[in-house]
């Protein structure tokens, strides 16, 4: 077991005498608890302990008691003197060298500890397997993480302690959005059995196409690709996966491609009992791939007793292209584009364009080109006006050929909202996409943000919650939903969402940035700065992170530190592109009106302005929003005159 005190280094720099007193109190509290649970103190490393135990259960019970004791003690101390520990536990063989212990197990424990929340506890998969039925706490599983100097992925679990915000959804909900649990499906990544590893794209592509096909059925809810791909190559049991994704049925299988022939094997498994409900093999020619996909969709619907309407059957059976070469190019493009690098997106665009040359009526391929340009523009890989103009051209082509492409309606809605500031038309596109594919998480995500712009916050939260049900491991959705919960005054729910996001995605920068701002405005200095240090580390001090750090410094009352960062970023903007909106919000926090409006105008012009933040600014914008120029800014982005700004009150302590 490794323990580490949060914020100790910063406290030492601020007040060394106080830091030594806190460290002494820390040691007096922990050592008797170690002894009570038969732990051997191997060594101290500054403010950290390394402790060895005879069993995983002893270690976990010890760690829980440590955190419970400190949690109770903290109520008697001022904020700056409170103790917050991170604890990590791993089970494995060690090498004893004198009084010290060495080996991979020690290294892994030390790498797990930083993944814990302040006041929290993380354990490895080996510990989880030993104690899961012996302690009365919930375990939340993170995605597999690669730890520094550890050559293989490690399973990590967060133990939910009694005082921490808890998920309000039962492990096995009986119904969601009016849909019975059995009709909530997860289609796990199909296993690629083709000897040529270069055909991996085909198995992944077929998984995505099956998700899209089955999502056409209104009576079903299908988990999004981003969540199910976490289980590629997993050894976890079906019931465990079903619990984590909150589904009642699991579809799994394999695909083998040899020349012009394919073999697809599919099984449908009950997520609670692990009973096999359906097993079917397909041996076909490649040109029959769409027949196979549509039959699987119909078989799955039948086995879970979901009704397929005539129009849904027509969509499922419709062949997107009769050209198998075009289809293969399209699948390769989607496979490559998920890597999200500039080079991979550009290569994907080329593959989609090749597919359109093979079949100039292949709507999905045009939609792929559009999505590639949207990503190039959104990520700053291509000048926004050029990228979004191209995206609009290809979206229009895709919808002309196939009006019922839910993905293209979402892409068009995104473009109308973020580039053309046409929020009313964007809403219609999101609603159309949801009517076509009720399981489509991205549609509900953007629809929710659109509703928030119009002040419909309860509706926005409902849409984002449904999006998260469809994509439960999405850190992006948890981040956004947490921000909306703050606006609604649901601080505990916000913290729970952000914590869940970090369990599934420990290196997710937006979570740290959002939570740091929340902590700063709540006056929780150590927590805010700890999150910012992590964000700065993960981004190597990226410009956007520096702007958010400046904003955090203002909220904490350190205006000089904020001005220093602002000067650094503004100077850099003279040499390279810096999104003007992030410079604008620092000036807003500082109450510098003229400078804010100068940079905000630039942000509106280059489309980097966040309209949601303009309409629903937090309390730090108060000196700015009373200026008449703010209303003119809202007019420029098409916000109706009866809307905004509605300020978020600073959260309570």
C-alpha cells in the first residue's frame, strides 16, 4: 500500500512550520492504524508511506479505516490544515532487501496511488478479485490503464467510500427511458479471426455497422461504440460487463474474411444469468454482408421481443452500396479516423473520397468526408472557415442521397450551431436524428446543449442523462453533464459525474479543468490546484490549460499569478494561433471589460466562442454582462433577445 498527502508540497512552500505540524499529525494518525491491521511500515518517503500486509483484505480494511479516520478529523481543522490522502493498493510478489521491498508489485502500487481521488482509494484488479465479496463497498472499474514503467495494462478499481457521492442508478435497472432492461443491448467488438492483422478494420467496422443497424429499432437501446470498444480483447465476464454498461443483453461474436468469403458467428447472451439466448453462424460471400447485418439485427430484435416497424425494417434491409470495394474503403476510413490524429483524419478523408469514386451514390462515404472536415476544423488542424465550408458541401451531398442518415443530421446540426449560429435550425436537425436513432448518444448530447442555450435546463439534463445511458463510459458526456449539474445547484451530482469520468478515463483533461474551476469558485484551494497540476502535466502546459489556470487563480484571489499567465499566453498569440475565447474569459474574470470584448469579438469571428458560456456565464462574468456591449455580442451569435445572460451562482463550500 502506498499513501500520499495531497497538497503537501504546496503547503510546505507556503508555510513550512505548518506543513511540518500537519505531517506530524498525519504520521500520528496513520501508524497506529497500520499496526491494528498487521501492516508493516516499510519506509516513509517524505509525506508518503509504503506499507506491507499479509493479505489484501487487511490492506483494504486498513486503507478504509485511514480514510474514515481522516474524514472525521478534518471537520475539526481549518481548510488549510486538513489532510487529504490518496491511497493505492496492489497484490503481488516482492523481493525483500534488508528492511526494504522491491519489485514490479511495489512499482505498480506506487503508480496506482496517483489515480485515486483526494480522500480516495484505488486498488488493482488482483486486489479486487480477493476482496470484492468481503467488503461492503461498491467498486467502480476504470478502463485499463498503462502505468509508467509497467509493460502491460492494469485493471484499476475505485472503492466508493460512504461519504462520497454515490451513483443514483441501481446496478441492474429494470427499465430506462421506458425500455425494459432486456432491450438494452451492448454489442461487444467482434473478434477478428482473419489471419491477416491488416483486416482488423473489417471486424471493428462490422461492429460499428451492427450498432448502427440495430439502433434503427425504436424499441431497443444500444450502447455506443465509444463505450463498447473499451472491452476489445477483455477477459471480463458477461455479467460484469452488463453491470458496468447497465444492459440486460450482450451480443458478441467473431468475423473471419478469406478472399471473397466471410464467416460471421453471433451469440446473444442474457446479461444477468449469462444464459445463451441465440447462437448463429453465417457463411456467405462478401457481397452478402449487408444481408448478414440486417438478418442479425432482426434476429437480435426477435430474441429480446422488440417490435420492428415496417419503416425500421426497410431501413435495416436497405443496402447503403452495391460496391463492396467502396464499402471496404469506407470501413477502413472509419477505423483510421477514430485515432483522431491530424494524419489519421486526413488519411480517412482520402479513403472516403476513394469510396465515392467507386460509388458516387454512396451517402455514408460522403458523410464520412464531412465528418473528417468537421474534425479537422474542430481540432484546429485546418482553418475553420475552409474546413466547415467543405463539411457543409459533403453533408448536403450525403443527405441529398439518403435523407435518413442520423449521423449526417447531427453533423449538420453541429455545423449550423457552432459555425452559422443558427440554433433553431440546429435543433430541428438534432430532433430529426433522435427520431431516426433514439440510441444515438451524440444526437442527445448536442440536443441537450441546444436546449440549455434556450434556458430549458431540466430538458437539457434529461437529454444528457439519456446520452450517458447510451454511452455510459464517455468521459466527455460525464464532463458536460457535471457542468450542467453545477448550474442546477446539484454539486454532489456534478462531483459524482466527474469522479466516474476519471475512473473510466484517468487522463481526461477536460474533467480536471472543469473540476478545478468548480473547486476554485468553492474556495477549495488545494483541490483546485491539484487538479490544475494534473491537467498541466497531461497537456505539457498547453495554452488552453494555462488560460484555465489563470481563471482558477483569479477565483482563488491570486490576481498577480493570473496576470502573469495571461501575459505569457497573449505574447504567444502573436506568434501562433491561440483560441481567442480562452484569453477573453481570463479578462472577464479579471473584470477587464475592454480587453474582454476585444478578444470575444475575435472569438465570435473565428468561431472559437462557446455560446453556452456566453448565454449561461458563471458569477465571475458579472462585471462584464452588465455592459451593453454584451447584448450586442449575443446578437452577433444569433441568441434571441429574450435569452441570456443567466449567471451561475458560485457553489457553496
